[in-house]
């Protein structure tokens, strides 16, 4: 029997801690770039994109409350759809989704660490620093899941400090009302270009990560109760923090400065308010925030191949499901596979950045929202069967989640590597589906004999 290690508070901090942390600091300037520096339009995009996470969480909560399946969305796909669908989704999550998300967040941590210690901010230095950090966090979580959980709780509290600080100071001294009035006049006079739709890609990155928590549902105490509660509370906290921070820092520095300074905006704003030393202190909080996100992603990633292999959805499942007594019954081979995949995508992201292309995670993140539609449809089917009595939760909520996923998808269509990533995604999904088809065929042959 699986040992239950994480309570309700840890689960909430895991979801909010994974989501809040890197994207909001790393992508705010991108959002303003795509909205032509219009803060009001940026707020609108945040609210619209929130449909995907809020209603997505509410929909997945319907399945979480009816299942103890391990592997999160993969377990739900197996239980409510079938093993072939679970195989396709499992391969996507392991190889394409978390495989790209972890290295990008690790790279972001490298950017801010270089800023803190005044290391020359070249791509090579940022990438090397981020890779060392990623390696250390994989090692920490392999050695002790408990330590990873404690760090998650602590980083969640710490990471709210810079968010709320910039929100309060920006709202107090940045004159957001004047900025919004200017933005309204700009929209009235010049209208809105179609380019604002592209802002959904960086916002999807900023919001993403919540689904990782359900991959460790088998380790959550009383998961049928605690996981749905966490999935309902977390997105509301995330939305409030994001809008307050975005308005605060944009009002404080001005849209032009945020767009021009990019990742340096946080340190610039903190230095203006608190001086150089105070700016460094705030940057420490930001780094802890980003590391909290990285830790949460790794915490879920090292368990994911194990959970998928436990269901027989991956080759060499027997090897991946072995646990080590030396490492507190940690599935070490699963963690090693996750590290190898993350390292491979880290290299791809390095060459992508060298070529001046967007990071490798934006398209996979948006595709992940589309893949969840499979489970949203399941909830609608359960409502039709009468298993979900509440029509609002059974029909309206999953329909809104589907709409939210399709909205997120619009942000990737203009991505320069959209076709390439679409092809890779199709190959990975097809590989998982074909593997399960072959496995089922073998079982049928054995039964016939």
C-alpha cells in the first residue's frame, strides 16, 4: 500500500507553488509586447486565460473526487476512457510536457541567480547555472520526498512576498488609474490588433503546472477529499496574485520600461524602492519563488514515469517501478529517466535560445490544455449518465474548460516552430497509442493460446 505523505496544505502549496513563481516574473514583458504595451488588455488576457485553469481545475476535481488512481490525468484517462488513450497521454506527459517545462524553469532560475551574484549574463552562464540547479534539485528530491515537501511549503510563503510587495507599492504609488485610462483611450482610438491573441502563449506558461499535482494523487492523504479542495482553492489564489502583481509592477515602472528591461524589471523596481541592497534581497525572494516552482515540477516529474510504468504504459515497466530502500523507497530509475529527458530538452532549449527562438515549453504547454479536453468530455458523459447530479458542475464547467483550452491554443498558432512541435506531439501521442495497441494484441494472443 502506498504511503500517504502529503496533506491538504502541502497539496495547495504545491499547486500554487508550481504555478506562481517563474512565469509571472519571466513573461510579464512578453505579455506587454504582444498587447502593444496595453496593460488593460494584458489584464483582460489574464482573466480570459484564467478560464482554462479555473474551470479546468473544477472539471478535473470532479474526476479526482471519484478516483484514487495514481498518475493523475493519465490514471483518469485509463479509468474513464481506456488504456490506449492513457498510453498516448502518458507518453505526452513524460516526454513532451514535463520534459520541456522543467528545463525552461531551471534556465529561468539560472538567469536570476546570475543577476544576484553579478555573473556576466551570457546565455552560456545562465544555462550552465540553471543546469547545475536542476541537477541539485533532482538529487534533493531523490534523496528525500519529505525534504522536497518542506521546501515546497516554505517557498510558497516566501514567494508571495515580492508579488504582494510590488502589488501594494505599485497600486499605491504607480497611478494605475491613469495607466488604465490611457489604455482605454488607446483602444478607442486605435482599436486592438490581432497580435494580442499571441499573448495567450506566455500566459499559458505563467498559469501552467497545476495539473502536475494530480500526478501524485496516490501520495496525498485522503485524496478524494483533499485534492478536489486544493484544485478549487488554488486557481483563485493564483489569479488574484497575478493580476495584482502585473498591475503593480507595470504601474510602477511603466509599460515601456518593463518591455525594454524584460527579466531585469524586478531588480530594477526593487532597487528604485529599496536601494541596491534592498533590491538584492527582493531578488533573493524571487529566486526562492522560481526554485519553488522548479521543485514542485521535479517533485511531480520524478514520480510520473513510475506512475505511468506501474500501469504498464511504458516499455521496461519492471525497471521503472523498482524502489530503493536506500533512498526511502524512492523509484530511483523513474527519477533518473525524468532527469535524462529534462537534460535532453535542456540542450534543445539552449540551441533554441542561441537561434533567437522562443523557449521550448510554450507550445507543449498549450498542447497540454488541448489534451485535457479528453477528460473534460468524460465529465460531460458522467453528467449525462446521472453520475454527476449538479448540472452546473457536470455541463457548464467542463464546457467552459473546453473553451478555455481552445483559447489557449490560439496563442501558439503563430509560433515559428508550431508545425515542428505539432509533428513531435503527434509522434509522441501516436507512439504511446501504438505501444498500448501492441501490448493489448500480445495479451489477446496469450489468452487465445
